[in-house]
C-alpha cells in the first residue's frame, strides 16, 4: 500500500492537481487540500505503525472525498487488512479474498476487447496475439487450483510465474507503474498464504470463531466472491470486481471545440485528441498522466469529473460515455451529455443509440 501511494502521490497529496476529484457526496469533498494531506499522512503513519483500524478509517475518509482513490489494489489491501483482524478466521478469509480475485480477474478478461486491444497494449506486441487467452484462463485455473490442497503447490508456482511475466510485460510496454508493486505483492501473498509461514494447528484444535467473526468472514467472502457478479449488470463497480486491464470497463471523453484546446492547461492539452474531429479530452490518459492511475470507470465519477471540466475549461462541450463493450464483438453503446446539462445538475441524457468498436475514438 505504501508503494502504491508513493507511485501515485498526487492522488493522495493533491497539491497542484488539476484532475478533478469525485467525492461520494458534494459536501464530503468540501474544504482545502490540506484535509486530504492530513488524512493521507495519518494513513501512512498508521500503516507504518501497524494501527490497522486507523489506517482503514483514514482510507475510507479519503475515498469518500475522492472515489478515484478506490483503485483495485487499495480495495484488495483493505479487504485483506479487515480479514487479518479476525484471530481465528483471518487466514481462511484472506485465502478466500485472493481466490476470488483470481477467478473474477480471469472472467472479466474473457471478452473481445481484451483479446484485440488490451492484450496488445499490455504485451507491447512482444507476444503473439493468440497468447491472450492464456492470461484469463491461467488466472481462473490458479484460483480454482488454490482451493484444493493437492493442486495448491502447482498453483503457487503458476501464480508466481504469472505475476513475474505480467511485471515484465508492463515494464517493457511502460504501462502503469503503480501496479508493479501490486503484482509483486500478489506473488508474495500467494506464497505466504498458501505455501509457507502457515501456523500449525494448536494441540487442542483450532479455536471456534466467535459469532461476530463468523459473520464478518462471510461478509468479506460475499463482497469479494459474490458481489462482483453484479458488475455485469451495472450494479457493482468493475474495479471492485477484478476488472483492471480487462478491457471490460466504461470509458469517457469530454468533447471540446478546436479553438478551446489552445486555452487548456498543458497537462490537459497534451491528453486531448487533436488529430481529427471531434477534439476530445481523454479522461483516462489525463488521469494516468497526472495521477499515475487510470480514471475510475464509473458513470457517476465520469459525470463529476466532466462537470468540473465543463465549469472551468469548456463552455459548450459534452461528456461522452462509452459503455462496457459487448463481450463477443467489442461494440459499445454511447451516452452524450452536454456541458450545459451537467452544469445544471440534470440527470442522465441518452443519446441516439449507436456503436463504436474502436475505443480510441469517442
């Protein structure tokens, strides 16, 4: 978690940050950036000191002030930290969280967009196209194999090899450095939780979990293993469902007039598509550029970010949201919301239903 914070400093310490925040509620985002800074300092200090409850409380407040901080790695670390507070069921709960992440991460990647676009971006073109299927099937196989004692050792070896190859591909393709330590952590977590450093059973047998511990265990298992299913129906966030680098998330851009681009701040202008009409600010590229994390792929967050962009930089533009792609052909439905409607706080406006299969265009 500390490595992730260090590699995405402006996400947590928002000095001179232009990428808009997206609080859960408007009033939660009020106040100077010093509030975020103090909360981030408290979280970092608590992590170093091992005060897990304080760290979790600070993280929760930081996420309430900006949902962009709810990155998949921060979410997983939070679930594992809660699990480690269960004296008797902690290891079992942590294992369930890890298994669920592998399963859903693999399932989310079984789509045409991952096969035709995301795989090429992550691999940098160094590996053959047909190799894409090895990633989702490998993750699913690892998740299943970790559940059984007979196949667990092979699964641990496969997981370490998988994360080693992912790190190599990400470094070679210069992709998001903030997930490099996450992949290292995942390899170590699997090794520790499923292979070594597992305490032997006490001579008198394992302690029976208290009622509260049992309920919390099943609550965490439900959050990690069951609720991600709802992401396919738009009822649970993709980033809480193992969908990072899956190609299976919404995208968004802010369409701007050509004469607006020259007046934009440099960090926004260099992440604005200018090679053909229409011109548009790529929110994902902007987030990567300034915060070193992808834009949080949720319609409510895109609306909040675009509302602030429209209010400060664009008078007559529009937010265009590209929905999650069809798993078989990669087609996306789109929704266009004029800046005027966003600034007036109106609800979702559906555009004419049409499709884009090329996610590089709005």
